[in-house]
């Protein structure tokens, strides 16, 4: 029997396969089609203080190896989330992590405080300081170590639940931000968010995305994500959640070897909402085939050339 039990901070998850923010809604619709109890956790789409309609269309376009998106953090806002969505989590048999976004420290704090005051099954927050698709806040925090440290220091004062910080790859040195948020009290780091990209329609001669630039996700960014996870793993001691182009159990093993403790499945959910379950089965097959009793034996066990 192989073990997939995963621990981040004081929280134990049944397995290390989570859904990525923005690819599984609020986690309340897909249970009709998916047995979410098999997932380690659901990470919600980003929640801001006010309702956001997001960016104008077109804001999603498929690429040969993934997807460009510029949703712009469209969401129902924290009050509707608390009133309409959180009560539904009582019927979902898996852990819930709420992704939080904002344009200022104060907005992040207000959202976290309002959610934290509600008795719920939420185990923690993924702090989105890496969104490339909004004009204010977001990635501004994610590329400045001092600003990142200040935000997480401020948020840490208001919750004992997990604080997971989602980092951007659109930066010269991701390790500086990783160290800054660990020093501020983050329980874990999730990496990476989307890579800035662009598509052009040669017939209309217009960008394929209304805002011109967008976030690229999917298999195309996996090599970038692996490199970032490995670099981060060498400078921090807190767990890393790997994100970027994961479509198979073998991909998960790659991230574990690079130093990740868990992973988030993103773009693959759009093709198959049951992607997480398929990937879990493939991980189990790999562990059994290689006679590995506990998946954690793979974490950070990359063999480098001498």
C-alpha cells in the first residue's frame, strides 16, 4: 500500500494533488460531474473585496500547447462569496483553500479578515501576488521583495490558517521573493503563475486578446515551472506547491523530484474536469511499479550530474 498523505504546515491533506485557482471555479459546480473527495484540495478562483466583471472579451484563446487567458480576476466579491458559496463547502468532502487577490495591502487584509471571521471548512489562503492580467496590484507586489514581505507580514497578523503565496515567473530572480515571503511567515509557496504571452490574428491584424497581453498556461510552461520550483527549493525550507503544465502522473513526479511537496492541476481541468483523478491513479501506478511506499520519498530527490 502506497501513501499519498501530504502535510503543509499543520494541515494534513489526503493527497498532494490540488486544483489550480481559476480552473475549477469556486469548487461548488463541478462536484456534479467530478468526485472532488478524491482531490487533496480545491483552490478557489481569486476573491477580491468588490465584485469584478474582469476584462472585456476576447479574453481566452487556445494555443498549440496551452492557453492564453486575460480574465482579469472576474469574481463575485467577498461578501457574496461568504453568503452564497462558503455554506456549500459543508457538502464538499475535501479541503478548501481560498485564493485572495487585491490592489493594495488593505484590500488583501479586508478580504482575509472577512473570510477568516466566518466559521467554515476553509483551511487556508493562497495569496495571489502574481496575476499579470490586472492593471493595479497583483504582479507589482510579486516582483518586489520588500512589498511582498510587507504584505505577508501584515496578513500573518490576522490568521492562523495556512498562508500560501503564489509567485510569478515574470521576474529576474524568483528566489528573492520566495525568501522574502518565507521570512514574513508564509507556510508555503505555490509556483508558478502564468507566463506573459501574446497571440495575433493575421486576418484582422489584431491581438487575439482584448488587453493584448495575457497569461500563458499549459504544457508549454512546464519546463519554466520546473526550473522555478527547483530554484526555490534550494533557498527555502517551507513546502512548495508546483504549478504549470501538469497533465499526467509523470509530470507530477517531475515536480516532486524538483522539490515540490504538492501540485496544482490547472489547464488540464478545462479538457477533462476529472484530470486530477486520472493523474492520481497514474501517480499510484508509478509508486507501485517503483516500490515506493510513500510519495514523499521523491521530494527533492533529483539526481544532478556531477
